[in-house]
C-alpha cells in the first residue's frame, strides 16, 4: 500500500521551527506518515532510541518506525508530547487510554504520570473495568488502586455494565481478584468501625472516671462530699451530661435494696465503675472515691492468688490510655484547692445524696 505523508501536528511544527529537515517517519495504522527528528525522539524515549540506533537492512534517506494499533490522531498527539512535553485536557479526554499505552510501551514516564492523573479524574462506573485492565497491563499501580476502590464502592452499578459482563466471560482471574479486594475492603471497614466504637467506649469510660473523681472530691449539682454545701455550688460542670447520669446512678446505688443480694443491674454497673476507678487510681490512700482502697487491695490479693483477668486488665489499659490522651488534648478541669483526706470504712456514707 502506498503511504501518504502528512505534516506534524501544530505543536511539533512550533517545536521544529528552524530545525533540520525531518530524518524519520512514524508509520500509523491508517497508513499515514508523521515526519519527525530522530534525535528528539531518541532523547525523549529510550525505546525509540534503541529502535533508531538499530542497524537497518536497507539504506534509505528516511527511516520508518511503525506505531500501530492506535488511531493516527493519538500517535500524532504522542509525537507532539515528545517534542513539547505538553498535552491539553481535550487531547487527554479523547486519547487518554491510547496515550497511556504508548507512554508505557515507549517508556515515557512523564506522559505516563500525566495520563494516570487524567484517567483518574475521568473514571466512571461505565469505563472503570476497561481502565482497570489497561492499568494492569501498563503497570500503573496508582490508577489500578483508584479503579479497585471505585469498583468496591459502586459494585452493584458496575455489575450491570457491559465491561463487567465481558470481564466475567474472558478474565475470571481478574474477576476473582476484584471480588477478593472488595471482601478485604469490607473486612477492613468492619474492623475500623469496631475499633472506632471500642475507642468511643474507652473515651466515655475515661470521662466517667473523671466525673466520678470530680463528684466525690468537689461535688456537682446534686451529689458530693458530706463536708460540702451543694447549695453553694457554682452550677453544672463542663461534662454535666456525663456527671448527671453518674449522679443518678450514685443516688440509686445509695438507696437500692436489691444490691445487697446482687440482683440490681444498675448497682452492678456502679460496682464496675468503682472497680475501674480503683484500677486506674494512682493515689488510693488519698483518694476520696468510695471503695478505692478496698478494690485495690482485693486486686492485689487476686493477683497473688489465682492470677488475673486478662480481659479486665486490657480494659484498664485502654481506659487509662484514653484518659492520658484526653488530659493531653483537653484543658484540665479547674478545681478548687482543698485538702484530700483519707476515708474510713464508712466511705459510702461520706457521699451526700
């Protein structure tokens, strides 16, 4: 077939102004030729440099390099980029997929990065399967990851596309890889959600510990030490939502008759809060929270005897860690200076209800 020669693209003409005559021609799938300069192509692409330096079987004034399998216009834009290192958004919109393939085959990393960014911006439910397959072939991990995430987040919609149906029939291994990625992503989401819920619980318990100490040492709106006149209290504290619930629990604990027989769930909850405070408290001899010293001694005896409850110790560590982080990130509660006194065996009576 006789080939027709065509001039370079506009950008190439500008770059080639006052240059020597082109000494090489790019052969495209349409049969049309694109004139170019071997030195510029060789400096922009090591693959093209290798082809240009390869010994020729026939001697001719113009060497010919075939770039087939993509449209003529895409090849023209590719050659233009080798000259100017520029690519417009319109060109990326039309030929982004072809340019990525060319950039990969001819080792033009700058164009490959530009195509990766451009294709990421243009990812849709309809084209994501095709772009993913190309990303795998062209060794574009960033683009591949973006495709997998889009697939994972919109899988039901992707399942209805022709690309997915074609993939199921022709590439079962990639289909399996996608399904495994979706399963792992969902598993990680559940793990993060569970950890977030656990951390929220630890923070709530840490706040409850602060409020318990605050109520027993300074007093709040309705519960406080027996030596404090609550009617002169300044008002609700900064954590009143937690303090209020805890005060109601303490009031119930002080008057409940079922707790003697262990039949009250609210009282059991209060016992656990007292125990948790004792496990965290570092000054049990001076602490004004009821039962702090008793729980501390009981825990020491338990460790010397039958061992320790690993789950409880883990809870204590997590709450203590949350308490430490809270103290670093939040301003400390301003408290009135008052002497801390040890409590006798009638500690519960020192809490005014």
